């Protein structure tokens, strides 16, 4: 009898393992759709507080229908993001235009020609196999011609077109799915509850509600962090560094987005912002009417980004990361380190939302495990 129970237990474990493998295989095959659903869920969680705020607006004692509030919330959030992204385009265009103008001016000067001639002479004398008629310009032109053939250009155009089509499908899917998740905020709970046993349905719905609340608070806090960092950098770049409004807004928004990446993002954003600020500052020197010195400009730009980063580290991040998901800062730090070592920057980006989901599920379904009870429930 005992042997039969062991066999039954082994068969049950095999069935569980096979079920998990089948589900994992299906998720891998449908990974694009799953990514669209997850992105749509993120958008809906960001828009949810705004929708709740809009619900408080009443006209003749009545609120607008949920489908209209969902559309307005999506349009407002996406409109703000699109507006900020559009402001980055003039910054990139001005930098490329300035570099191109400076290069053309330099290439037409005698100093540039002498530099190229000296470089050709040094290469020929150092590497005689190049031949006496070697020219850097001709070698560069030949290299570009060989690398960018017609077939390569066709392949690049095809890849760009394919990527653009995929992006359009992804954006449309994200907005379409996000609309229904936002309109019917119990839809996701119903979908998950339908997959679990009846005795676990109530606890599962409660768990999903808590996860949605914490993750929504985290993403809203993250969006506020981006806005605060971008605003501080914009004020510093426009009022202290005296960049024009469009350039300051574009650089500030870029640094705000890069600040999402834990630890390395602020450094990358500060470095890129400093370089772009110097280029734009010098190109606009005549219009500003100031006599520029290189190092003072660099130091002012660095001071702006350092000040913003200090405010972010000591005020914004503890408030967002710790308070929004109810976790200890050291706990979050360790999670980010592990995620960074395993998955790099992408791992760090998804670490906190994923850890929040695991944390809530563990607290609800495994409360008797000592480690989980001490770390999550009692901590």
C-alpha cells in the first residue's frame, strides 16, 4: 500500500513538471504576445491613478463612463510622453548639424589638409607595404563603398522597415490591450482566477489586487521620478547653464529617462548631457553673447547633474523604491545587484516589479516559511 502511495506521488510530480514545461514552452512560443500584454498592463497601471482622479469629476452628479475615462487617461499619458520625445529631436538635429558644419569648415582649411598629408606620410613611412600613392581619404572611400554595397543597403532598408512594422504592431497592441485592462480593472483578476482551483480563488484575487496596487504605486512613483529629475535638470540647464529652452528640455528629458536605469543610468545621462550641453553651448555662443571658457562651462554642467542626482539619491529614490513597494532599502539594493549580475541593465529594469510580485505571492501563499515570515511579513 505504501509503495502505491509513493508511485502516486511520483506520478503527480511528473504531471506537475510536465505541465510546467508545457506552459513554459507555450510562453516561449507566444513571448511577443506576452510582452505586449505586460507592457499594456504597465501602461494601465500608470494610467489607473489618473483615471481614479478623473472619476471624481462629476457633471450634474454623474461621472463619465469608464470607456471614456480610459481613453482620456491613455491620451493624456501618451501625449505627455510623445511631447517630451518630440522635444529631443531638435537637440539631436542641432548637434548633428553643428558637427557637420564644423567638420566641413575644418576640412576646407589648410591646417586640415596639412594634417592629412602628414598622416599619409607617416603611414607610408611606417608601413611601406601600403605603397607610395597611399591616401587616407581614398582608403576611407573604398572601405565605405565595400561595406555599404547595394545589397547591404537593401538589407538595412528591409531590416528598418521590418522593425518599424513590428514597432507599429507593438504600440497598437499595447494601447488596445491597455484600454480594456484600464476600462475593466477586474479583467486581469478574472483571467487569472479562472486558472486556479476554487479553494485558492479568493486568495489569488486578493494577491493580484495587492500586487496591482504596489506595482501601480511603483510605476507612478518612477514616472514622478523621471519628471522631477527632468524638471531639475531643465531648470539648471536653462537658468544656470543658459541653454535655450528646446535644447534644455530635450537633454533634461533624456537624462530623466536614463535615470530609470539603477546606478549606471544617472552616470550615463550626466556624461551624455554634459557633452551635449558643451556642444550646444559653444555653437550658440554668438547668440548668447558671452565669452565662453571650456572648463567653467563643463564644471557648471556637471554641477547641475550632480545636484539633481543628490536630490534623487537622498529624497526621491528612498521614497519611491522603499515606500512604494514596502521593502527595506538594503533589500532593494541586494535585489538590484543580483538582477544586474544575472540580466545586466534589462535585469535591473525589471528587478523591482518582478520582486514585488514574488514578494506578495510568497507572503500570501507561504506565510509559514520562516525565512519569508522574518523577511517579508515581520520585517
